[in-house]
C-alpha cells in the first residue's frame, strides 16, 4: 500500500478481478481509430501511455456494436467481426503489459449517432424523432421488435469478441443519450409495448442487454455506466435513478459507473466547464452506491489525488475515474502514488480537448499537453543543436511551454518576460469569476520552469538589439498580442482604461464602486463579458456595450463554457447589456456617447455618464519585433497570440510545432512553423 493516498492506492476486488489501485481511466473517444473502426498504432500508444502512468484500470473508449446504425464518430472503434480481434489484442497487450486492467466500453449511438455515418442518414431509437427545424424530416426512427432483438445480439457478439481479444472487464454505455439510455429515459422513450410504457418496460432493453453481455463474458466483471441525473425536463432525476439502478444491478452488474447528463440537453454537465466545483458529483455516486449496495465508480471534475482519496475514505465511491485529467497528464496516478502531486499537469476543465476532437478530422488532444494524441511523436532531441542558445520572448503559456520543451530537447534556453512575473494572458484568463482553475496551470508551469534548466529573465523587455548580443541559434517569439487602437474621440482620457490590464491586476488606480455611476465595458467578446462579471462581483454596476447582437456575445469562448457564461450574464442584475451599438466618444468627465444601429440604419443615440470606460476590443499580433529580427538575420519563429489571437491550447501547440520544426531543421537549417 502506498504511504501517499493509501485508500486510492489500495487494491480493489471487482467481482473476480483484483484491480491494483482505485484509479480508473474514464472512457474517452479519441477519434483515432481507423475509418473502418480498427485499432491504430496511435491509439495503442495513447492507451499505453496512460497504463504506464500507473492507472489501475483503463476503460477503452466507446466501441460501436453495430456500425450500420450506431456510429457516433468518424473514427470510432468497433469490434463486430473476428478479423478485428487482432487489433484489439494489441491494445489489450499494451494496457495489460503495463500493469493496468483493460476494460472495453460497449456502445450503440442510438439517436446520438452522427447521422451522415449511418444507414439512410437516419438514427435509430425507441421512438421517431422529427427535426425541430423541419418537422417533416425524420432524424431518428423507432426500432422494430426484430431490430431490437438484433441489437441485443450485437452487444453480445462484441462482448464475445472482446473476450477473445483479452479484455478483462466490460462496461455498457448506458449514459449520455446513447441507445441504452434512450430506452430507459421517458424523455426519449414514449413507446407502449414490451420496450416502453412504464418504468418496468423501459428497463426491458437495458436489462436484456446486461443479461446477454453477462452471458458472453462469463465471470469477467460487467460495469454499467449510467447518468445519475439527466438534468433535463422529462428526463430522469437522481431520485428516479436511485429507484431504477437497483433493477439494473440485479440484472447482473458488478459495478455502476455514475456519470451524469443526457446528451445535447445537458452537455454542460457531461463534460462540465471549469465553473463546476471539484467533486460536485460525488453525492450522486454515494446515492447510487447506497441504493444498489454494489461498488460504484465516480467520475467528473475530480482533479487532485486528495479529492479522490477523501471520496474513497468517506465511502462516496469505490473507484475514481479520471477522464480529462489523464489527457493532461497520463502519469497522474504514478505521480500521486509517489507523492509527487506538484508534478501533476493539472486539467483545468478548459474543454479545448472537446473542440479538438470534434469533427471529421479532429482527434483527441489537450491544451496543456501537446503530446496527447501524439504519443508517437515525442519532443525530439536537439541533436547537433544541443547546447546552442535558444531564446523565448514572452512568459505567457506559449512562451513557458516553448521554453520547457526547448530545455527538454537540450537547448541552452533563456526566457525573457517584460513584466515582473510569469503568466501572461493566463493571469487575465484566470481572473474572472469561476476561472481560478487556470491558475493551477500557471502554477504548474512556473514550478516546472523553476525545476528546469531554463534561465528566466523577469522584468526584461526583449528588443532585437538585446537579443542579438547573445547570438541565439533561434528566437521563439511568444510575446502575445497588442491592444487594437480604436477611433473613439477622447480615447486618451484618464477615464479610459484597457480591460485586459484590469484583469492582469494593473488596476490599482481604479476607483471604488459608485452606485450612481456604472463602469462601461466596450466589447462583447470573451474579455468584455468576463470583465463585466469580474467587476460586478466587486460591487460595480456594469454596462456592457457590444457592436454585435447580444446573441453573439463571447463568440470565441469555448462552447460549453459560453453557454454557462451567457446564462450568468443575462441573469446578473448588476450587468446591463447594450447591443448593436458603437461608442463614438468619451470626455474627461466620463460622458460616453453611443450610437445604436440596426444593420446600416442608426436607430438611436444616447449619452451615459460612467465611472470608467474600459476597452475590450481584442488584441492582435504586432509584427515589429519579428521584422527587426528578420532585418538582423536572427532566425525566429512566432507562436501563440503573437502569431494569431487564439487560445492557451493554440499557444502551447504552436510551441510544440516550433520545437519540433527547429530540431528537424538541425544546425544550419531554417525552421518552419507548420501548424
Ligand atoms: C480575459 C481573457 C480571458 C481568456 N480566457 C481564456 C480561456 O479561458 N481559455 C483559453 O484557452 N484562452 C483564454 N484567453 C486567451 C489566452 O489568454 C491567450 O490565448 C494566451 O494567453 C496566449 O498565450 P501567449 O503565450 O501566446 O501570449 P500571452 O499570454 O499574451 O503572453 C505574452 C507575454 O509576453 C510578454 N511580452 C510582450 N512583449 C515582450 C517583450 N518584448 N519582451 C519580453 N516579454 C514580452 C507579455 O508581458 C506577456 O507576459 C483569454 C484571454 C483573455 C484576455
Ligand atoms: C474527449 C472526450 C471524449 C469522451 N468520450 C466518452 C466515451 O467514449 N464514452 C463515455 O462514456 N464518456 C466519454 N466522455 C466522458 C468522460 O468519460 C467523463 O465522463 C467526462 O469527461 C467527465 O470526467 P472528467 O471530468 O474526469 O473529464 C468523453 C469525454 C471527453 C473529454
Ligand atoms: S484540454 Fe483542458 S479540459 Fe481538456 S484535458 Fe486538457 S486541460 Fe483538461
């Protein structure tokens, strides 16, 4: 037993199987299978890294049991024929040989398929579903009795093939709005026959699938993943599920994996944004554990070993599944077991991974960890460039990540940051309410830099002249963007400030709240919206002015986070939104004039007295330093916001591409940033 987190690192008897510890990898679709559903070398490498990292059991992502009707992703895994077994054997071997237990998740997408990937472009489910936009159009059709029986068989067949491939445990995906869920929930199932009509009949399909799969897998453990609360009107609540889950358990389960949410209606719960507190789902796991009396796995927003340890010690759950944390750091479990918690690269729930893995060409990734999904393409060795001087300009996420990777590759690395502290845009990103988890990443980068060979020069603005003196082999420009100048009369007034600087903590001269005078923020992007919340939380009255319609507020923010942010903004009594309007002028007394328009037509003009006008109109790259380096003949690459305004993940991934390209070019070569 580990002396660190002893409950988390104690073994666990799951049915006939002994798990080495309580850390489970949650199933996560990688979109890295073959287009034919096969296992690829990249996929094997992805899972090997998580198994080598000390995870006790790995639940391999959803594996489709019937591709013609059930595919949810372009590159979704499948296992329907004996020809596919060999690929899965490679996956099983990679996981098992690293000491983890391989478990396969069995899934049919039901109404949650990608319709362009299934027969006739129409999904299947318990009932017909018509398009909201075009009520004549069928998006899902009700399955007939024979088809239902056939799909039960498909679950069984995939399980049998999985046994041959060597999987030691199996999980049924009965959550998140896929086929099994849709039979169970009244939200989707309005049948009145053997498969629906009341709770008992809605249980019929999941129960039959459990029994069929249990028969297929013998004494290997069977887990059922369910949504403890669907957070959907007419869906199942935790009270309903506490009543239903014992019936599922009695059908032959060894454990229940307690997830949450029902597809599109509550996607913000399934992969919740950073605003949800750590461990918020544990009471749901506890409730299901108490109701069923069988072991449960808790998942979702568990980020640190101490939270996981306490959950097990308190009896909330028997096992802890980590999804996104294992994308950020495949070695999470090993580091925790050794007590190296400070070395864990912490998942902030920024959901860049969801954006990355979406779409036809997307695949799994992580904002903080460019090697996720690129396990076969590690940071290269600097080769003949080893020991040569590399300079990074800018101590934001892109610059810090670049410096760490250069150091790892073997460069003599120097990082220049103009401000007195590191962080760059991470500081502004983490300042608004509910975003403090981003500081975890900042702390991690700073700690890791401190322990690295990188020489950090704080409070030093890099100029072409200064950079030339060190004769660097390469300079990576990660100096972010600059505020966009605006044609507003009076913009130089003391009453006007940059919202970004306020979020960066440079608001020491900022006046206290005044009930009679609001702060006006000009810009309805992410920065404007978040600054509005930031100031409202500090007692200010806020007017948020956007040139675009209100429905376009925070357009560039990550979609799930944006949903939650806009709901909060619209319900915050301290924030008033004026959309479709431009700020024309401001005077030294803080009188702002605005023009409201409807497309090309002016519809009103008004003057509002404000305490301060904050500009939040975005930042853009400034090529000046790059041009000077070019003139001086110093090789350089530009990354992150200095290259193109984007996300933290873009900056970090640019950094990776820069280091790879530099090493590939070698001595004398010219690196090219291809990303
Ligand atoms: C309010 C706000 C909220 C955001 N929220 C999110 C979010 O939730 N998720 C997300 O992914 N992204 C978010 N972003 C975007 C994110 O902050 C940026 O994409 C990211 O910080 C870009 O990183 P970077 O390293 O390229 O540049 P920056 O983070 O801008 O870092 C550039 C650094 O270079 C320094 N510098 C500039 N010139 C010089 C010089 N000549 N010499 C030395 N140092 C110099 C600067 O002081 C700065 O520290 C947000 C941005 C803002 C403004
Ligand atoms: C990229 C991605 C893919 C996912 N794919 C699946 C999946 O195949 N099957 C499933 O049941 N859940 C899937 N999930 C949900 C996770 O298993 C997990 O429940 C969720 O991410 C919350 O846990 P976390 O906070 O530890 O990430 C996925 C989540 C992510 C981020
Ligand atoms: S992209 Fe963000 S949410 Fe996804 S794993 Fe990485 S840090 Fe976590």
